[in-house]
């Protein structure tokens, strides 16, 4: 089984609104045999969008963002994925089907690491070679 790289909106929905996720995604997230991965890029995206007032998060994130994010990773029985130079280099080669820099980096990470991207973003399907699980 391949690992699952969770898009930011999937991370948020899986903790706070799991009923909004597709049944196949909920089942995959509950499968102890599935490797679940959350990129630190998700933390960057959450922090930036929260600071711009575009993403409300629970108070725990305002009190201690690092602890709240780490708790989220733990609650999903996931592992954290750091950004590597190979991920940045892959972004440079991606076509511009999607302009969001956070999503482009997540796509690059999924491609470089051989992970299945879990997302409801329709732009992701335009990337050749990207394994995608619709959320």
C-alpha cells in the first residue's frame, strides 16, 4: 500500500468535520496499515492563512501552534514530512496547472516520495504521474 499525503483541507476536515470526507478517504484514514503523512507545508499554509484571517482554527492553535499541529499529526496517527531540496527542485519542473505555492509543493512532495495525494482540489488531477485519492 502506498502512503497517503494529506492536503491541508483534508487534515482540517479529518479532525473537525470527518463527515465531509468521502467514505473511501475516511476508511483509508482509519486503516492502521496505511501510512498517513502530513507535510510541514500544511503547517505553513495554516499559519499563513490564519494570520491573513482566511482560516479560522481552534483556540489551541492560537495558544500554542506547534503543540496543536503536533497533536493533530498524532490524532491522525500520521508522520510528519519535512521539505527537502529535491521537493523544491521538483516544484520548478511542475507545469502551472495550479498556482497556489503550498499546493504545488505538496504535489512535488507526493511525486518525489511516491505518495498518493488526498485532496478535493480538482486542479491536482491535471498533474501527470500524481496518484490522487479524491476527498
